[in-house]
C-alpha cells in the first residue's frame, strides 16, 4: 500500500506544481469503478467520498494545488455495512483554494481516478460564484438493458461548465421508477443498487469528480410523494442510510438534511429539508381533484379538456389544504431557517428548494401549494429579507416565475421573490406526465401554452415555461445581480414549444 500511496501522492504533487491535469501513475480508477466525490464544501473543509473495491483499509491523499503544495493522507476503512463506501471530512483547508484528491487500496487495482474541488471564499470576499443545478435522474434500465431515459448527458454538461460547485437536488435515484416492470427499491441494499446504476454512467462520475457537489434527497430516494406519516419511519431510515452512504452529505436526527453554506460576500445557500418533518398530504381528502384550489372560472374553462373539473371540489378539501397545523418543514426547521436567513448578510440568499413554491394549481398536494398555511407563513416570514431566490427541481420542467401570495384567487399579490424551477436530468418530463394523467397526447403542451404562459387572470404568467426538455440551470452570482440561465443537456438555450428561447432570470441586487 505504501508504494501505491507514494506514487499517487508524488503524481498529485507534480501535477499541482506544474498546474496541469492530474494523471495518476498507477492504474487509474480500475478498482474504484464508481468514482469519487467532494461534498459539503466550506471555506475550510470538505467531505470526500469513494466506494472501495473490497473491504479493508483505504488511503485518502489530498493535495493543495499551489506552488508549494502540501500533501495530507488519511486512513479509512471500507466495510460491508456501508456497502464499501468511505467518507472523510478534511478540515484546516485554505479558502478559495483548489484541491486534488485520490483514494488507494493495495491489491485492489491501485488508485481511484482523481477528484477536484475548490473551497469557498471567505465570507468577506467579493467573489463571483458560478454553479449549476438540476435533479430528477433515473438510471433504471429499460427492456433493452440500457438506461430507460438517457445517459445523464445533463450531468456531463454541468461538469463541462467548469463551475465552482454544482447542486444535485432531489430524486438522485428513483426507488420507484416509471420504467415498466421495474420493482420498487424499498430496502437499503436495493437502494444501494439504484445508486450504483447511476454511478455506472460516466457523466455522473465526471460531475462528481470535476467540482464539489451539494446533494439533497427528495421523495424518490424513499418512494413517490414520501412523508413519514404516510409511509413510515422504517422506509425513511432506509432512504437516509442509502443516501448518506452514496453522497458525501450531512444528516442529523434533529436537523435532517437542513444545512447552510456560505460562498463569499455575495452568496449563502439555504438547503431546506422538505421530507423529514412534513405532515401527510391531503390528496385523499380532496379525492385527488386535479386542481382543487383553482378558481371556479378557471376550472370551468378547462372542463372541456378535463371533465372532472366541472364537478365541485369535495367538502373539506380546501379546509384540509389550508389547515394551519400542517407543516412542510416542521416547526424547529422553519424557525431555524427563518432566523438564519434574516441574520444573513450575504448579498443573495438562495433557497435550495425541493418542491416548487410558486402557484400553478395543478395537482398541488405534494408541493408547497398543498400546504397552503405553511407556505403563507414562510413567505410572510421572508418579508423584508432582500435578494431571496428559490432554486427548485422536482417538477421536471423549467418554470420561472414570481412567488405570489395569490395569483388567480383575486388581484395578484406578489412577494418580489422569484423562483427558477429546472430539470429533469432523466425521467418523464412534466408535459409527458400531464399527457399520461389526462390520457391524451399533447395535453401537457396545451396547458403550458394556454395556462402557464398567459398573464393573470387568464393564466399564471410565467416568463419561462418549457415543460418537455432535459435541462439544468446555470447560475452566476455577483455583487450586483444573480442570473439563472436554463440550458439543455447539450448546453444550448432551453426553448419553449413555440421555439422561443427562455430568457435568463436576472435578479438585480437591492
């Protein structure tokens, strides 16, 4: 082992000094087939991850990419209890500094392919920050044995951006895939297998190795539309265990996956946990009405397309949606988050948000709209906080819009807060899912063009509503503005069905 580690360390040092790409002198990643990852990066620390070929000792080597690099090594142990995954939090790092790292295990194929990450700037640094965000990625194979949707090309394009970091937001596996015949993954070993399906695709490995990656689960790490009251704590524990084994991420019983990360003077990320503490949905109380909160005029206008909308909403449905005792975040997280974001002196406060918070009325039960009192309470709690932006996935579409207290219930009441929804990486798009629910091809496009795009009171008035494209959001933050540019899996501009490109969302600093 000493020989392998010394060769790796020497190569990393020489590469750092020369300022060239790392080229490991031993077998490059032969045994470490699932790659490496860096997560939870701060100005002075990072959590580094790999999956070892076999159980036993693993050596991690970290090199600071400077003219006088320091080499640090750590001894880890791979065990079957964690499916051979190992992680180490490395502290004492320098801010705004590039690091390279690799793992090695004697007798198992040498060393891993190298990984790269950059630490965050100091909180006082007036730094320009670039990152990309997407989510919703299903690698489940179809009948031909290949991934049923695509090869995660979106992740590969995100890696090609050369960002400071990236965000993989929710549904990083599909425990219950929409691929016909796929069995639900409900146990920890079955979920481990799902993560390995995704990591078998080179694009995801490139993303994880190219820069640090903040990872967050949503429902499909457990099961569709998950909440603990509906599906039980054993399934929750299985989802947490498998996710924290395969992503370098922090979880604590009292905080769940809620975390914050500071990137210089201009950016603080607030990563909300919207699964661990939420109340049960009220879809059953509403008889799964497709648009229970839609005003009567809107329901009637679309009843020719969806006849059930001509029926009245079942008694008790709206009261259940508006029940103030129901919560999305849980009382402790909501209080902690609002206190933290009010206290933040970052120019932009970016809320990394698992499910959409803007209103679009269709099947609201799993989104913030389905927890109406909690939604209103949160938005009012954000009143007076400057430069707040929500970045969201989950809906399998690009939907840019203002987060309003009301949109169609009367004159629109805005908050001045904007949300950019983006994705997916690899699953059915929003338009195709609407087609499946209604049972008519083209319905999703019809609703997008005639309801999501038109301004109130006839529609939502989204500046960007592209609901049938694999995509990500490319984000640039400076001291004067935050810009979200929606891009396709090839890096091209996201276009609506009309052919018009979605303009970037530009939020000026106030």
